[in-house]
C-alpha cells in the first residue's frame, strides 16, 4: 500500500519540485497540496493522509499551529516538518506540537524519503543538523521560554500575532477568526504587553526577526 502524503509549502515552484521527486518513489503518493496552514488543516481532514510534509513558515496560519490543530483531531497522522530554520526554538515548537520529524530544507532528497519511512514506522527523525544539545534538552523536558518561538502565548494569541504581523487589520482578523473587533484589539494590547512591544511595527519586525513571517 502506498504512503499517502499531503504536501504543505507556500512556494509553488518548491512544492511542485518536491511533488515530482516524491511521486517517482513507487511507495509514495502525493494526494494533496496546500499553500497555507488553513488549507493544510482543511485538506488533512478531507484527505486523511498518512504523512504531512509541513513547512514551518506559512501565511495565514504557520506550520506549528496547523500541526497542533491537525493532530488534535487526527492524532494518527505523522507530520514531518521541512523548514529553512534549524534553530532550536522552531524544532522545539514543532515537536511539542506533535511532529514526528524535522528536516532543514537544504537536506538531500534521499533524507526526506528516509524521514517519511521512519515516521511511518513510528520512529522519530531529526536532521543531523539538529544538535545533540537540543535532543537532550527536549527529551529531558527542560525546554524553557528561551527555546520557544511563542513564549507564554496562548493558541489564540499566537494566531492573532501572526495575522497582525502579516499586516491584517483588526476588522480583517475579527472576520477571519469569528471574533469581535474589540476582542481582537484586546488580544493586540495583551500581546504588546507580554512581548514588551510598543506598536504593530515593532511586532512585525519581531515576527520577521524570529522567522514567524517572511518577507516575500
């Protein structure tokens, strides 16, 4: 039986390249593609893939949040993160969200196939670029705020944070998340206080610096 794969990547040319390579493997089948976190959540529920190859930095909803949502409803799916980030913060967040594997994007394609095979066999796979120090920290359950992308933020605060950093207005965010504008504004004030930021410009700069959103 083929391993059914959902490919989540916001750059079309990269997504098509991975799809072409994956479909040359006789035991792998790409059953769907998503370009943002919201699409990933929707397609995961619809297609029920065995494995999701998940980019971390995605528009609308990042790969960390998408992974949390998917695995909350579909814990049997295996998620392999594929990211430009090898920073401990992102690895920690993805593994805490439930991902079974983490690769950096400059890995060889053979490593991606190896990771898929590993997670389908209920093993974990971490890129060799992930340090021994990180593994010891994570497995020892000692990961503190200094190795977190969203220290001290709730799930909803993380969502509002990303959408604000992407330039959405309070009204647009309210519509997207089915909240009132006043509630979104309250979240925005709380975010500023927790992160020690003065305005949305600083928030956006912080998000870009941390790799939560990217400059297109």
